């Protein structure tokens, strides 16, 4: 499973972990993805959707 939202396309981004002594090391910020059943063209499918899309109502959940 690719770590990408099926609705908005949100992907991991790269940044720095900064310690107390300001030493910077590379890290990844991963999107908060949940595997949910959503309606795609009227049929239910299980896809990875970020919680931002779920909370905003951009996706219709299948029950």
C-alpha cells in the first residue's frame, strides 16, 4: 500500500528532527491514513484515506 491518500493525494514529506543541541537529522512526516470503506462510483471499496478528508466530509463512507 502506498502511503498516499486516495482522495487528496497527501504523501509523506521530508524534514528534520532537531535535537536540543540543534543537530539536524533527516526524518519523514507521514500522513495519518486510515483504511476505510468508501463509495467509489457507487460501489464500496477499501482504500487509504487521510483523517483530514474523513473529518471534512470529502468522502462518503460505505456502511
